[in-house]
């Protein structure tokens, strides 16, 4: 069995939960999600399936939606300290990734603290910030800082209010989260962020959303807008000027394997993204059996991919190692 490093898992600590609910009075959680801080069970699950290490990120991104800036900053500092503490207590098991849910001078200072002082491997951001797209001007200083410090950004999808009825069957998470990831990646491309910061490293959740499946549509869409500019005035008025075909920027993104065990979806992702840009990730512990199922089926899906053993080893660990080393 090759080395396996899970590049996208989620965690809380009991200390964080207690402070969040008692000190900050946060009411957005129901019950006590003890499975998110059951570290011994987590390590047992890793051992059972041969997972050597996990990237750990803060769970429950929706808690930051609409939150007051200063409150969000205090909670962010606490969360990052706790993620760092877990990694220090279990250095052979966990690799810490910070969370920066908003962008301001204070949050950029927290970015610096996490990268420079806490030595975090990367930073988790969200696919929209209170409904604002990721190419909004106010977010560009974060990308400048990330590129300058060679810090990868993990994008986790965020909820948004598409329709009143979109949550009745949980479609806002089932389909809405991969769609919001797709929108986020497209804004980074068409808004010119990837043009301005060509060395920016972005890890997208859930296989890159719709991007690999619609890779040819992206290419044709972009060609058509330039072939018939008179038919698409809004696009040319808003989109940034790109020096390469649009699909080349999309191919630079990294995508994890958190697609619930679909080998065809992973083959699709591997055929679209550049060599070395697919990394093993499971979304643990969010699946039946508190994450065990998603680890099991994701390992199986990678092993069933139409790739050779060297490429499988790259996906299981080496691609991620190249990103964070």
C-alpha cells in the first residue's frame, strides 16, 4: 500500500465548541458534534484504512456567514490556535491548515500569524464571502499575500440563498456546494485573479465541482465570446483580459478526490487538470459511519482509476507533498 495523506478533512475541538457556544453565545449548532473532536476514533479510522496523515481544517464554514467582523476575527484566532494545537499534540498524524473567513487588515494579520508564527501548511477560504464573489477587489490582497508566501489556499464551498425551496431536500448542499465551488473558480479565472497571480495555488473541494466535466464547454464558451463579441457585450465589458485561453487557467487548479467514491468522476478530473493536480481528499468525517465510508470508497475509487500505479501514488500522497513542502 502506498503512503496515503488525506488532503481535505474537517475537525473541531471540544474547547473550541465550548468557547463558541458559551463565551461567544453562538447558536448555529444543534447538539454536540462530538464526532468532530473524537481524535482517538479518528486515528483508529486512519489506521484501519492505511491513512498515514490528514490535513485538518476547521469544520462548519457556514458559522461565519453574516457574522460581525470583530466577532469573526476572535473566533478565527481561537479556531486557528486549536487546529495548530491538535497538530502539535499529534505531529505524526495531522497537518494543520488555517482558516481565514473574511479579508481585512486584521484578517491579513491573522494570515501572517498562521503562516509565519504557527507554521500552518495552508489557509482555508470560502467560495463566497457573505455573497461577494472571490474576484471582488477587497480580496485581492489575500491572493497577493498567498502567492508571495507560497501558501496554498484550500477553497471550501459556502452556502448561498439560491431559492427559498433549495434547502427542502438539502439540494443547497448536495448540488449547491459543488456549484458554488465552480462559480468561485470561474470568478478567479474570468475576474483576472489567476492572470495577476500566476503562481497562486488553489485546492478545490469535491473534484473541482463542475469544472472538469465541462472542460470542453469552458473552452468553446470562451472561443465563442471572442468569435462573436457583438452577441456578448456583457462578457467583454466585465471579464478581464487573459493572455492564455481560459481553460489553461482552470487546469492550474488542484482538485481533491472527495466525490463519494466515483472512479469515473476521478478519471474525468485527472484528464482535465494538469499532471500532478489531483490530490487525495475524503471530506472526513462527513459520510455514513462518521467518515469511515468516505475513506473506504475514496481509496477504492483511486485504485479503480484508469491510471498507472505511479500516478495513483502521486494522487495518494506525492502531489500534496509537492504542494505543501
